[in-house]
C-alpha cells in the first residue's frame, strides 16, 4: 500500500523537488475539501476513503512531518527539526513554519484530481494563509467537513490507535485489532503507538484543538462552507454520511451555477 499511495503523494510528502509517480487522474468536478475535527476523530481514515471514492489527493500536514522524521536520505532542515520537537510534545507547530511548508507545496492544491486537506488549517492564521493561497490561484474550496464526536470517545480512540511503521495503515487495539498482535494485516509491518498518541500528549493536543482549531468551525460556517458530520459508527458509516452531505452540496453548487 505504501508504494502506490506514497508514490502518488511524493510532491506533498517530500516537497517541491519531488514528483508524484502516478499523479491523480483529472476529475470533471475536482473536490477541494478541508476535513476538520479534533485529533482522533477519524479524519485520516476518512481522507483515505474519500480519496478512493473521489480521486482527490489526501494532503495531511501531519504526514509531511512524520515523513520528514523518518527520512534517511537527507537530514531535516533546522526549521523542520524545530517543527518535529513541537510535534513530539503534541503541540502545534508555529503557523509561520506550517504556512511556508504548504506554500512550498502549493502545486498540490492545483492538483487536477482535487485535494482533501487533513490536519490543515488548524488555526485562524493558517486558514487566512490558505485562503490567500487559493485566491492567488483562483481556486475555490468545495466544502469543509466538520467531524464531531464526544471528548471521551476521542480519547479512547487515540490511546488505542496503532499505526503500521511501513504502510501507515491504522488499527485500534479494541475496535479494529490486527489479525496478529503487533503486526499489520496489509504488509506485515510492525505496529507502533505514535509518540503523540500517548496520554500526556493527548491532553496537550486536545487543549490545542479547543483553543486554536475549534474557532475554524465558525470561520468556515460564516463562509457558507461548513458541512457537519457525526463521526460515530464504523468508518464506512461515517463515509456514507460524508458522501451524502457532499452529494447535497454538489447539487446545491450545480443549482447555484445554473
Ligand atoms: P496530525 O497527524 O494531523 O494529528 O498531526 C500530528 C502533529 O503534527 C500535530 O500534533 C502537530 O504537532 C503537527 N501538525 C500537523 N499539522 C499541523 C498544523 N496544520 N499546524 C500545526 N501543527 C501541525
């Protein structure tokens, strides 16, 4: 799984010098989406599923940081090293670093397959910076999906989450256990607990979400882009709910354009 999908996202994961080995196919109506929601609400899983259904590229800023942390061919830049320290503590990386990183990768926002932003923007400053980037390229967001779930369920999901070191597939010790404990069903890679999924980091991340990210709900609601989706149930159920909302939005956009 890592091969094809990570190859597809090389320009995003590695930065401007890299080219995607199999770029997304052109879509007649490319979806340009933002997924909002607290850490652990399932945005990454939904972004993957939506990527398969809509063809739009899954662009996660957290994946860029994790890719930089595991790269062996070149050392991270000083700015990236500093960013990784923030990440290890579960804190938000400063806006200037994140916005610069996305600006360098702005070609991905022009992807002919569209995009699904996961974990970005996370502050009002980042939302403003993204708005400016999109306006410069005359690109419009299609919608902002806001996944909602009670706090205790989020904490339970995060602390039980295990990720494959090789292909990044995600499991849960109780809700989605692998067939063999500690090993990935897809590629046999070792499963690990992300450093920032440990209890002490979870608390920091939830506080960062409440103070910095939750105001984005209002920001995008005011722009008429927000689509609320309840994030309980299986990934497939949440996907069905999301697609239902997107269909309604698509019909509404069509009506507005005619
Ligand atoms: P995620 O996988 O999206 O939960 O991101 C993992 C970690 O990377 C976060 O806890 C932050 O430390 C950092 N990070 C990812 N995206 C951003 C962002 N847009 N702004 C600030 N920090 C970020």
